[in-house]
């Protein structure tokens, strides 16, 4: 899946509740396709796992700041439903195997742990052909 940054985005109530504000800035370029490496629903808000700029690290961003450019998903994606009452706030995750099957990997990406960044980079190259 590919997405484009909306310059005139409107944040959702859920994103505001998660701590985003009208002063929150994002380092995406307009009219530049970005690859989605995972999708999650966290505390009721849809997020995409993507990278803001070349050489950057993967992060989760609210879906409403993007529009979908190419809706196709990799054929080998997985899905896990945690449920609306999950104590993690995570309702569901779509993506490559480790992202979906390992909550530890999900957290490891958030915390920028090198072993999890390495797994991400391997899948990025293997699945999307991106280095």
C-alpha cells in the first residue's frame, strides 16, 4: 500500500485524545508516495507504519494525515485481533509476520531497539524490495 501526505489534513478526535495537537508537525513531503509497512488500530485510531524521510526509522502515524495512493497490500500480510478491551490499547494489527505475531516486536519498533529495527529492515527489503 502506498500513501500520500495530505497537506490540509484534519486530525480526528481519537488522535487528539492520543496527544496530537494542532501544533504537531510531520516531516512528510507532499505528492511523494510512502510505503505502508503495517496498519494498526490503537486506542480507537487507525495508524500506518511508515517512514517520514529517507534514512529514517519506522513510526506509527495517524491515517487521517494521508490519502491512499495505491490500496494494494502484500499477499503475505498477517492479521491479529487483540480486541477492544485489550489492556495494551491495541485493537488489531496487519502487516508482516513478526509485527503481527510478536507484541514484543511491535514494542521494540516503538522503543527503537536495534534487534527489532534489524528485523524491520530485513522485511522491508524482502517484501517491498526497499533498502
